[in-house]
C-alpha cells in the first residue's frame, strides 16, 4: 500500500529558529517528491520538487532532501518567520497503477513572534 | 492562463441536488487531476486525465461522481444526488507531463469548497 507519513502533526516554535519537517513513504517506485504549503482555506502552493534521481533541492530559506533507500524526505526551514505559519504537505509521485500524488496528512506549523 | 483556475470557489447545495465543479488547467498541460480534501482528512485522489486516453477513475468514491474533460482542456466534475458526506474542498491540478514528471511537477488550483446542507 502506498502511504506517506508526516511527523510531527503539529509544531510550534519561536520566530528565528531553524526547523525540520519529516516525511516518510513506503513506495520505492517513487519518481518524485513534492512539498506543498497550504494556508487556511486556500489551495496548495508548490514549494520544492525533487526528482527521484536527485538528493536535494533548495529555494531561499527552504531545503528539501530525498533519500529513496530509507524512504524519507525532510524539509528544512531556516530562520523561521511568522509568515511561514501554514500546513506543510509532503506528496510522492507514483506511476505504478494510477499516476498520481499520494499525500501525507501534513504538519501544521506555527511560528510565534 | 497563468495558473489552474477553479469555479465556483464556494458552493452550497441542498442534499439530493446535482452539482458541477469546473477546472481550467494551465494551457498546454496534458495531465489533469481531481482531488478531494475533507475536513481533518488528507488529500484523496479522485480521477486523472492524460491527453486523449481514457481517464483513470480508480479514486472516484461512488457512481454518483463523474468527470469529463472536453478538448483536452477544461474539466467538469459532476456529483449527482449530493450527500452531506460529499462536503469537502475539491482541488484540481494539472501537469505538463504525465504523472507530474518533469521540472515543475503538479500545479494546483485554489479549490472549490462544497457544502451540502
């Protein structure tokens, strides 16, 4: 069964801290992994996309890594800001069976000023 | 267009009525997906269109749900005889390459919030 698990479910930290969000997945046939941000009542905003042949991607204060052998991805956020508060979703792209994204339940992040 | 456009943004309907939700993908994107996000739940895959191929309907929860994609562009998700458990945010996504492959992955719309009363 294709599953994505995100830990922790919720995280609250003071402004300025560096933090790591974790994602684990079960399918070795993953061909990419995408991190999204979702603000309350809004759609999904793509943050980073890592192809299965890549180990990491960086955008500004965000860095995402992918380790297929261990079935893990991490999203690192440097120097967190209150505007980073949102739910962060990890999703693996699969092409065996239905071609689709399989999502985790998300980590709800709160950055306190 | 510049992004994936969905309409309406909000829809309130009475139980038993039919509803249609519209998705206009990014121009040139061959793949289109519908997902559902229920309150407190993760995103659930519903259906996938790729070019002119037969859609992958494996995620549709019941035969009350159907979708079509006309001319390889705009898609409509139809829910017949709506039930209260259909209340959710319905999200549409498109991708340039099949299965979200390539440099840009999937792009999502802002969703339609459906409330069945």
